[in-house]
């Protein structure tokens, strides 16, 4: 009677957790939109990780929107294991992450190309131009792309050419792209 | 990119 939306379901899940600590019931639908931010506690991050990594768990399949703007603290996901995390979330439609907190960028993009076949929206903060031999150029079919390059002293400007990873990606997105946001590049496409 | 309806470019040189 009282469940009228995801917020109500969350209250229900929390109640289940409180009343039956050893028999936690959390509907998978609660994992559809996940946001980890600097305000997220270590416990919240660890809880999410444990939920989708548990043996036989289908929670990862329910994740459609995932945003992670955490700092370097917290789960190993933030620094390591991203490719594995992507494997556990095969139905992602939207991904929003800060790159410096991940494992090697090429490995991450390779997994994204192979596994996230339903991805429609990709937001990357602090993309490092020096890592531009990444498989980003092999992505296809995105509707929304937003990239913020890591700039400032010690970081080179990004040259957007037909041969660059982003250039190849943009050419792949020619028939699907609806929204594009780029910051700090030299356009030479 | 004929379907782009929203474009945001910042600090872009040509």
C-alpha cells in the first residue's frame, strides 16, 4: 500500500534490514540508479560492492545508471577492479566516472567496448590525453558523450584528429550522437 | 553529426 516509488522501496528495504538483520531483502530495482559521491560513506560503497559481487547476486544486472565521483578513499573499486565491476553491470546505459581513480584506462575502455553493449551515455572527468591509445575509439552507438580533459601545468592539450581515440569515437557516433560536451581541446577533425 | 541537438564546447581552439 505504501510503496509508491523507489523512495518508498528504499524505506521498505531499510525496514527489512533493521528488522531482520540476517535475512536482508533488498529489491534489485533499488540498484537501477547508483550514485557514489564524496558524501557516500565507506559503508555505503562497501555495501554496494558486496551486493553486486555476492555469489549468485543479480543486483549488478539491475544497474542502469552508475555515477562515481568519489575521492581516492573507500572501496578498491575506486582505484582498482573497475573492469571487474563493469563485468558485474552488463546492462549499463549511463556511466559517469572520474578517470584518475581507476585502473589503467585502456583496460577500462576495453571492458567497456566488450561488455557495456547497451551504453548510451558516457561522462568522463579528467581524461588524460597521454593515454590516448585507448580503445575509446572502438566504442559505438553513444547518444550522449561528455569529456572533461585533465589540463593544467604538466598536461598536454588534446589534439582532436581523425586518428585520435576521441576522433575515431566521434566518427563512430555520427548517426547516434545527440548531446556532446567537450572541454579544453584543439579541434582538428 | 546530424542528430546533435545539444552542444557544449569550452576552451576549444581550432
